[in-house]
C-alpha cells in the first residue's frame, strides 16, 4: 500500500467516524425534541439535515465525475487505485446522504405528529 492510498483511507475513515457521530447526535436530538411540544428546533434540524443531504450528494457527484475522468483520460491517473478510492468515497457519500434523508423524514414525521396534536 502506497503512502497516498494510506492517507486517503485514513481521511475517509476519520470523516466516516465524524459523520457517524453527527448522525447519532441528530438522532438523539430528534428523539428529545420529538417528545416535546415545540416545533421550532425540529424545523431547524430538518433544514440542517436537508443541507447535509445536498452536501453529501454534491460530494458523491464530484467523486463520480473525477472517477469517470480518470477512466477516460489515463493521464489523470495520479496513482494506482485512485479510481477505486474515489468510487468508495462516492459510495460512502451516498450512504451518508441516504442516512441524513431518512433522519429528515423522521423529523418531518415528528413535525406532522406534533402539528396534528395541536390542531
């Protein structure tokens, strides 16, 4: 394993751990805010989750574009395994986008439940 591959995998692992902690924190926020009667924190949380979904989708699209460019233009192939690392990062970004979207749907469910209880 070359040094650049090791660094790339380390960065991907650190980012994955940080995103997992952030997603877990958002899940705890949903469960705590969902049991209350105030919808404002849930609405703000939903907005931030939608932004995270867009960020992850943008990163996945960028990784896919770079991976395709490496395949079409061999001169861009910086090191062996660059396309595999980019494809893995793209799949990881899609996974995080899916998880954030599911959390956003959970927030929307809590908001609709709270609004129906009020009305």
